[in-house]
């Protein structure tokens, strides 16, 4: 007869500290819900002498992960060190040692999820990852269970707290990129390597995880077209505003028959749309379904306790199963027909910002390049940028066109003698 459920934790950073705090401060209520006390037995951290907020007993902290992975009285291992390696190997070792695993690691789940689920299946253990997308927003369980009877056709989502925080503060307060990124890091939103947030990779991992559940497939991160926000300049917010748009980093998945397009990039979205009003660290996930209609999930997408909420819920679900002696390893039946639509065939509208000399005939040459590539212009703004040098900024909004056409046109525009610079180009959604 078990007298408690042993927990082991790998990583005591932003999220690990939150999880340790919740396991300690909510111990009574968690024990009541699980049927047995949840005991945090061992915590592995690279530097055990680092100052940290979580108060742990003297024997709990170790610098040796093996003390967690093979501890005979640990039933559930929580991986919160982040990154690809050795996180993946630690999860594998935990499972191979017969332990259940919980992780918030979107990179590992997006890249190796199926391999790990299958390993967990072989060892009759559970692997849960609710916090990996949207932190405390209940997405994984909703996609796995509550939406299971639906055919999901579209996902439009803001999935990264760091970039949404940066874009919001740049747009609303005119702050610069570097200082807002620093604030996002101080608030504990950013990844250990913030390039994963900025370049859109963190969002792409999350889109893979959601798409795999939504379309019952085995997508990998390379299936997602991915661009980050580092090219967005103050001027782009200005012109977006003039045209009635906000700029957001969106994750988009659209299913057409059995072909799915998946992309992550900055977009212009209408200022009065729901997603345009999602600010700061908030995430929002719009899902279009055949039965439940259009759903919107909304909440803070990063932060210590936001993630801890989902992680401890995963722990609790496993603990309840242990108490009742049942296993809950969800079987995923794949839809083998689904394929990825090449980005070159995706059709959207575009915003282009060019620098050019301010003289007659320039606009005509630019329009010709676009026209030759089957791109129609819907509106143009031309602003003098330097009176003495007689240069202008030309901003163009197009009608829907194929990505391969716009890419060809961009190459040709860059070579056009009358174009000094193609300063930015951003897709328009909605
Ligand atoms: P942190 O960088 O704050 O914490 C990771 C901790 O693990 C650090 O203390 C780090 O030590 C330690 N660590 C790293 N590698 C090892 C190792 N090999 N052995 C032992 N300890 C190690 O990251 P977060 O807490 O922010 O993120 C953890 C995970 O949660 C990531 O997968 C992240 O994507 C995910 N996540 C994060 C959210 C957030 O809001 N921050 C929200 C949802 C998910 P050191 O500092 O010395 O490197
Ligand atoms: N770095 C991530 C974000 C953490 O900013 O959204 C939450 O997954």
C-alpha cells in the first residue's frame, strides 16, 4: 500500500521554483485531491548554491540528475531544465526507469513527442505536457479530449508571451526592441536563449504540438514556415496604424481537405479583430471547428505560476491514476492522409515598405515588377523621407497573391536601380 506519491524535479529556474512553491504551499489541498500526499523528494539543479526563492529541505537539492531519475521512491519526474539536450535524454531515462513524466518543454515535445509517447507506452507510464503551450491556458487537454469530436479547420494564435509583450510595448509606448526584451527576460517570460522567442521558433514548436493534436498528424518543426520579429521597426507600427492594422506574431494553421498550411510570422491584422487586442504577455488561440464553432482560449502565456498551474495539474492527474491503480496513456490514431502545403503556394495580402529616390517614374517601375508577378496593388502611401537627398518611403498594400510571386518580385525589386532598399515586407491576415 503506497503512503505517498514521490515527485522529482529537474531544474529550479523560473518555472521549477514556481512548481516547488505550489507543491509546498498547496500540499494539503493537493493531498486531498490526489488521495495521497505529494512529496517533493529530490530537485536536481546545475548550481545548488545559487540563491533561489523556493525553500527546500537540506537533503532535497542535488546537482546530480541521476538522484532524481533513479530514485526508488520517486513516481513522477518533472523536467524543467528546458532546451533539447539533455532534457530529452532525462525524460527517456525517467520513463525507462518506470517513472511517469511531466514536462513544459515544447522543443522536446515538438521534435520527439511521438518517440517519447511510444516509449512511455512501452513502459506503461504517462507523459504529460499541458504547460508546453500557453502555460496555464488549458489547451492540450481541450484539444485531446473536449474537441475530439470536431474537425478543426483553422488555428490563429498568439503563442509567445515574450514577443507579444515586446510588440505591445513597442506599439503602445514607442519603446525600443532591446529594452523591452530585457524586461521580458527579467519578468521570467523569455526562454534561456531568447533567440527562440524572437525568431519565432518557440511559437513554431507550440504550433506543431497543437497541429499534431488538431489534425492527428506527426508534423515536425521543419514543416512550419517560420519568421521572427527582429525586422519590425517603429515605422512599421506607424504605417500599420494608418492602414487600420496592428502587428502581431501569429501562428497559423489552416486545413484545406487533407492539406495543411502552417506558418509563424509577423502579420498585419485588423485593429478591431480579437487577436489585435491581445496585449502584453497574454496569449490567445482562436480555433475554428465544425461542431463547437469558433472558440477562443485566452490567458497569460508565460510566467512562473502560470506554467506551474498546468504542471501541477498534470502531476495531480497522474497521482490520481496511481492512487486508483489505473493507467491513462492516450492512444493517438494518426490520420495518414494529411500533408503539408508548401509555403510557395500560400496566398495572402502583403505590406511592402521601400526606400526610393523621389522622382517621376519610380512608382511606375515598382508597379510593373509587381504586375509582372501577378500582384495587384490595393493602396499606396508615399512619404518624403529626406528633402535634401530627395528620397521617399513608398508603402504598398497588395491584394491576395501567391507567396512564390511575391518572393520573385522582392528579388527583382532589390535589383531595380530605382529602389534603394526593400526595408520590410509583412503578410496581412484577415
Ligand atoms: P530557466 O532557465 O529559468 O530554468 C531552467 C533551470 O534549469 C535553470 O536553473 C538551469 O540552471 C537549470 N538547468 C539547465 N540545464 C540543466 C542541467 N543539465 N542540469 C541541471 N539543471 C539544469 O527556464 P524556465 O524555468 O523559464 O523554463 C523551463 C522550461 O519551461 C522550458 O522548457 C521552458 O520552455 C518551459 N516554459 C517556460 C515558461 C516561462 O514562462 N518561463 C512557461 C511555460 C513553459 P542554470 O541557470 O545554471 O542554467
Ligand atoms: N518563452 C515562452 C513565451 C514561455 O514567452 O511564451 C512560455 O512558453
